[in-house]
């Protein structure tokens, strides 16, 4: 077995991130609710992608790359944080984003401008067109003597998942210091890497914990995506483990679709802000916490005591997306 410290890693985040009990919401729901504040990872507005980038950008540097390309939606947290982290490390970075949703200079696009990120939009609904444009840009960089490194949307590749195997290990250590054990861990599920890393990490470090992803997108192949990422990360760590879709716990709470604020998600955002003074976002964590609330009401946690909610960040979306017009 390979340990996490056997892999190249650049230290970008302020880790460990805080983990504590949500006192008011625990009383409100009659459950022991805890939160892991990965919105406080310390780069720009924080968020889960910083943990992935610690491994991905270390891999880029180890391969001698000097330019990084990645993609996402116009308000992508991952893309913005990639640009910020590349700037810190002296790497060139080009963001190749879908020209969909809010692409004006607000929210994460405003932060991209402050960072000085190179942003190129592709007017398409499909990532196939986006990746084709990334390949074209890479060809140009090669001709100029650069060595580019491509990171898919969300950084959701096995190497990136190691960041959340590490997070699960960190959470297990914090829980032990608090004298508790988590029966359940809840996280947003978008491109799948965070969910996969947490599930694999929990299997290694807190095998009694059930990890459930709250889907914020309507991808029908999500079970296959997460299990494939878990298998890929397990292979990197030289673990004799194999996962299938039967090992994935998933609850759909995406409303009308990805990046479209839902009524349940905005209500969950308001509740968290009013009760705990913590800001969730309308794309990921608002919907994830809405899913957690629905699961409480459905009895999913009956007979189970301690529940950990992973706050994966995304605050930039609050300042770019209209919360008054929700769907689903």
C-alpha cells in the first residue's frame, strides 16, 4: 500500500480545516450535526478544490509542466481556484469555460479578473467541444515550447481524489480527538471526485461511517463515475479494493438541474445562515444541505447519532446567481 505522503504534494490550503458541532441546528433537528469547514481552505474564497489541487499541481510540477488548462461552467469554483493556485506556484493557467449561465464579470468571474486569469469561453453545451478547444490550445502551447497539463472539470480524476482521501483521514483524527465517531458523512456530489475520495477515505480510516453524496446534477451515470474514481484512486494507492455501483450511496436533490437554484436549496441556505451564521452556495452546498434535511425527515438517519456535513465552499455563486427565481 502507498500512503498519501508517498505522493508529490504542494501545500496550498490552511489545513486542517475546522470541524465542530452545529449547536443550533442540532437542537433544531434533534440530531447531532457537525460540519467540516472546507470552505475555509484559505485560497480566494476557499473550497474543496484546493485539496485536489495540492496533488494535481504537484503532479504537474513533477512532470515538468509550466502551463495548466482546466474547464468548468462560467462560474466554476474549480476553475477560479486553479487559476489562483497556479499564480501562487508560478504556473501559467488558461481557463476554458462553457459560455453558459452567468459569464459576466460578477461572482467567480470577478475573482478571475482580480487574479489576472486567462479565460476563454466556448459557446457550447457539451464538454466534448470544450475539450477539443483545450487540445487545440495545448497544440499551440507545445509549438511555443511550453509543457501543458490538463485537468478535467472539477479536478475529478483519481489523483485529485487523493485530496479527499486525505480529508477523510483528517476528519477521522479530529473526531477521535473529540471523542466521537461519525455514523454518516454527507457531501455534495457534482463531478464525483470529492464524493469518491471521501468514500474511499472513510473505508480506510472510519469504516463504520456511511458516506452519502447529494447529487446536484442530473447525470444518470453518477454511480459508475464515482465507483470508477474510487477504483482509480485505490489503484494509485496500491490497495486491493474494488468498488461497484452497489457501494455508492447517492441521493438526488438537484431540482431543475445543475447551477439552477432550487427552492429547497435556497431555504437550506437561509436556515444555515440564520441558525449558524454560515454561508452556503446555491449550486452545491445549499442543495447538499437541503438533501440532508430531506433525509432527516425521511428517516434515513434513524438509529444513527453523529452526522458530518462537508462544506465544500462555493461562496462566489451567491454573488452571481439570482436566488429569488428558483426552480424545482
